C-alpha cells in the first residue's frame, strides 16, 4: 500500500512544517508528505489551506518528523498559539524533535 494514500495517513509518520507566506507571516501545518502538501498549498485550490491561498510567496522554512498524528496535532496547536517571535525562534534554531517538545512543553504521552 502506498504510504501517501488516504488509507495510510492515520497510521503513518506525521511531520510538522512551517511556511513563510507573503512577506512575513508564518503558517504551520501537519502532514504525512511535506512535498505533496507544499504543492497543494502552492496550487492555491482544493486541499490547500485557505490561509495560504493568494500568497505570492510560499517557502518551506522548517519541517520535522514528529511520529504519530496525535502528537503532531498537539504540537501544531501549541505552535499556532505562539507569538510570532517565538515561532521565529523555532525556525531560526531549527529545533530537533526533542528540543521542540521541550520548548513547547509538550510530552510524548499527552
């Protein structure tokens, strides 16, 4: 079975990614396939997020393998609640998975 198919997404490996949109905003998302998801965002229709539609510049600035969907969703939620300056720290330091979890105060188990 193709790991990129819809049938495998729930049990597959999930990634957190961050994009620069336009001039200076940061978009955060999770996916099982970062390259595919970036193509969808850039296409600006269908499965691309409404937030990124119409952005003239979409650049991947950070991505990291997280593991399970639940943990990826918790991390995404925490990052989306951060101030822009803190999001920029994540990007500029290129945190490892362990460092990212510590920075966000997220534990493996929930």
